[in-house]
């Protein structure tokens, strides 16, 4: 296996991986391919959830690239952003492990594809502003000088794996309508095998707002364009249910993690800013009509004290 | 009245379909329009990449109509001469179809990075006609934004950065570097947040380390480690500011520490030890100063851009915003929204360097109130309801501000 192949097989986000996939294509998709993809996807999800270090591996051929592509198609059908996020995290952990094994040449060759401004700088690296801010890094805390940010190898890998995770779990580019029927059929069983957000599902809230179906739906994550309004709705519900700011912040972080990753990043700080604002303006009411208009919910919840009041 | 040469050119109204119908066509409006038109007949408005920008124009408001596009420089200039807008704006964004609507149909390609600084006229003694305090405070922050942040920390090149006076009280800084034009709104927000230094948890630049078994000390000692001369970015800014405070003359030194919340006794003790303190801080040992958090909080409250003036975050992050076109007239002042070379920024006085209209010609106006202001190096005092003969540029300023009428 030559260097280009090794990069292609092991780093799904690399130019070499894209070239490999476009040259090979996905071929005729058989049920066995989908089963293999499902196994692969569930394995990554388990690895993402694992508290102990998981057993990583290095890819020896291009099968994994095919499984990643199929997993993403299946995940896009499943409507489970929580599982999509775990899949991305699992894949990112794997890439981070593989990067840690690489020599300087391969390491730089792979990472400069994610960060075109990357330069080696002694035993560290440096990045330009555009690359540094493309991740979830906060610029104000960065050692910024002359447009360059110095960063050590470990932090760089962490940053790259976050980016890899968000690329893997960003399913917004997949045209669901154009998926082969075989995938659509398989997706129903696949969806049933996926975990749902345990932290949220298991949690019983004391108050009446967070326990409503609408809020549970929003907490489980929403897609791009709805994330900000979702954060406002959660903040109001937290405030009405009397959660402390700390409890509410923890819930908000969980919400951000559950939301769909996409090209337009939704930062934790943006969601926490909604929370801040709502807690400073305690008179704000939750508007079910707004939730409906914004597409955050598709119907009013049964037995919702709010809508009852509205229709009276 | 002004020269007959301009008087015979009538000012065409804006597009009947788009301009406000109830626009008041007063004598003053005609006067302003004729002079604006004359200006555009003799001054070329140059817009780089003109065909890729969206334009917006205003007569009553800053923007009455938008989604306009021009194929060429010539077409744009003809629009200025025939429609004579009072306010002219363009997009920092470049689009494939700048006239298309809704916004998404324009097909966004890239956008210049813009920083918008404006005066906060709510200070004591604000002059409603021409306020030198407002002008100076914004200019000072623009210089700080450029030198401390855009050039030093961000490393932007001077060739790609331009400063534009808005024609009124504010300034726009444009950065047209290819590598930055693709930044997302979230990334732009990070840049403006960095310059403002707002919502920063400064405690994150400090660590407290507990040391046991120090020689001669039998209890645990807490050592605060913070920014040192090796630091960069905001950490370095905190240290530099602290060191600058430590070399202040005694009176200012004590006052600064008192303002930060230290007692007089504490401030005097630090002053007596200031050289030692400075050398300790330089090597990151912040325990050398009592309550370092007080000093840091004081530094944090002044070190960012936009403390006494407003740094409009939305102009930087919202790429669909329209901003004043450089070298056009501002309808509130009749002053040119001039591009200013960096070398002239520190001494820039719009009433000298950005005048569109003559100071040697005069015009009679009736002031609507009592006004007392400086303009182009001279003091102007106008009494309410009295006729005053003022330079044309001053007449335009007062008429544009609706603070005077023609005879
Ligand atoms: Zn003022």
C-alpha cells in the first residue's frame, strides 16, 4: 500500500479518499454491503460512547470508505441527530488515533488538507485565523500574533478530530429523495438499531414545560436554521420550570451536542447567550405558535396547559 | 441662490415605482439635490467589482430602495447624476446576481470584512451640529482597532485594508483580503468579539499553582501564574497594559489603582515596589501584586475597542448589510464619505479634508435654534430665527441636518 492509498483508506475527509471514492464508486449496493455498513456504524457509535479507550484499527483497504458513505445515507434517513453525532465522534476518535501513529510527513500532508494555512513551527505548528476559527476554538483565548496562532500537535489533533466529527455528522448535503430504494428500505431496521439520546430520554423533569413533548423533541436536536430558536425555547422552558442557571446550562450544552452539525456551525456560546438573555428577562413566555411557525414542532402537544389557555 | 449653472439642471425624482411617494419636495431639498448633483457631475465614484455588488439608495431614510445592480462604473455614475440619492450604500458582499431577490437568489460569493465604529453621542456637552468630542473619540478607537488588533494581532496587510469616514460621525474599516473574504458569519463574529474584548473570561489567562515545601515556609503557598513576556494575543495585551500602568507617575498610578478598587494604602505599597512588581509580572508571577484580579478587571474594562464608542457587531457579521459607498456624500451632512490614508488618520478633520462644498462661497440661512459649533477651523454661532450668512459647506450641513431653512 503506497502513501496515497494509506491516506485515502484511513482519512475519509482527505482529497485522496474523495478521489478513491469517485474512481471506484459505490458499485452495485447489495444487502450485505448495507449490513456491513450498519455493523461499522454501530461499532463507531459504541466507540464514541465508550468511557474506556476503545480498540482502534488502521484500514487496509477502501471498504471503510464505502461503509462511511452508506452509513451517512442510512443516518440521513433515520432522523436521529443524536446517533449521527455519535457516528461522527466515533469516526473522529478513529482518525485521531491514526494521526497519532503518523510521522511528520503524513501528519502534515493530511492536516494541511483540513487547514491550508498549517505550517510546522519547531516542535509546534501554526495556523492562520481563517483555519483556527473554522473549528470551535475561541479566538479571544488564542496566542494570536501577526495572524498566526501557535498550537501543539496534541491540540491540533483534537481540533482536527472535532472538524472531522462535524463533517462526518453533517448530513445536510445528502439528497434523501435521490437515495436508492434499497437504502430507504433498509433504513427502517437500521433506525431501530440506533441508540436514542439516553441522557435526555431517561431524565424526568420536575416542571411542566420541559416535560412537554415539544420540548423533548427540541432537546433531542434540531436541524440547521432552527437551532437558535430551539435554544430560545429551551431557555424559556428552563426558566419557567425553575432550573438553576447551572442546570439549564448543562441541558443547553446537551442540546447543542444533539443538534445537527452543518457547514454553519452553531456554537455553545450562542445557545448559552440565549439562556443568559432569557434569565435576564424572566417575563418572556413560550409561544407555541412561534414554535410551530419556526418548524420546531409539527403540532401542538396534547394536554399542553399553554394551548388550552390560548384556545379559551 | 447658488450659481446659475447648477440651477438650470433639474433633479429628476427617483424611480416612480421605488421612491417614497410622499417625499417632501421643499426648497431646501431642491437646493441640496442641485448641489449633490453638481458634486456627482464632477466627482467619479469608484467602486471595485461594481457589477458584483448590491446597491441601496436613500432619500428620506438611509436606504429607501435596495437590490439595485450596475453593470459598469459608467452606469453607476449616471445613476448618481440622474437620481441624485442623498444616501448611497453598497454591499460588502459580492454576488453572482446582485439584483436578484430574495437574498438567497443572489448567490453569495464572498464578502469584504467590515468593522463599523460610530460615535456614542450620549456624552455630556455633545454638540448636535458638529461634535469634536465624538469625532475624536471614534477616530482614536479606529486607530487602536487598526494598530493593536487588525495589524498587530490579526496580521492584516495595510495594502488590503482601507479606512473610510462615513461622512457623519462613524468610520468603516474594509479588509479585502482574499483569504478572509470567505469567512463565515460565525468566524467574523469571533474577530469582532476579539477586538471588543467583551464577554471574555480573563481568569482563563491565569492559573493558580499550590506549592508545598517551599524553603522557610511551612504552609502551602498559592502562586498565581499569568501572562508573561512570552505570551501572545490578549494575554500579552493584559501584561502590556499592566506594565504601562506600573510606569505611570505617582498621582496617576495611585488614581488608577484606586479606580481598580485598591485602597490608598495598597496602591502606595505597590507603587513603592513597582520595579519589582513589573519584573515579576513580566515573568508571569502575578502573585507579586495584591489582588491581581482587580487590576486585570480594570485593564479588561478599557483594553478592547468600542468602550466609549460603538463597535457595531452586526455590520461585521451580517454580510447582507449595505454600507456607505466610499467617496459619496452623506445626506445628513453634505460631507464626503472619504477614504483616508493611514498617515492622515491621526490628524483627520472631516470639516477640512472631506468637504464637498465651497467655504469661500456663502449662503443665507435661517437657523431653527441656537447653534454654536466649530467647522473648518472657524467658530460659527447662529441665533434662532435669525438670518445668517455662512459658507456654503456650513449651509449644506445645516440644511441636511434640517437645522436651518433657506430664505
Ligand atoms: Zn458628541
